[in-house]
C-alpha cells in the first residue's frame, strides 16, 4: 500500500506560497514543499503539468520575468514551442504555488474553497 502525499511547489518567499503553507498547516493537511530555487522541476514534471493545465494557467504573464522576455521568446511560449526549456531557465515564469494533489490532479494558486474541496475528497 502506498501513501499519496500532497506536494506544494513554489518559492518559499512568494506570498501565495506562504499563504498556502499557512492554510495547510492550520488545517493539519500533510504536504511536502519543494522550493523551485533548490529543486528545479524536471522536464518530465513540467511536461506533466503542461498536459494537465493550460499554459495560461501555468505561465505567470504578470511577472517581471515575463515582461522582461523578448517578443520572440514570448511567441515561442504562446505557440507551445520550447516551453519546458524556457520554464526551466526562467523558473519564476511559473505561477505559484503549483499543487500536486494525492489524487494526481494539479492546481495552481491559492484557493481556500478548492483546498477544502480537495481535502474532503
């Protein structure tokens, strides 16, 4: 028998990640935290996220990193070309937190209602 664990991916000092971790801690929800700066998501993991989410859900177009990309790079991302290598090289383009739930689903962002629903499944 294997135990499924919730994994929160993000950057430790990101406000949405902090709020998510506080929510999980206060509600006694067990999770593992993976810091992007210490453990860049693998090509396989990013591919999995891209297949489960739309690029608009995963890419943070409000980020400074996005605004600093040249138009050619933005076009590659929007055309779903070289996305994984671009994300690995520009980790702050990924919206946070990315949460991989025990049921295998993946969500992005802080959403207490969603957290309650997922925790009650």
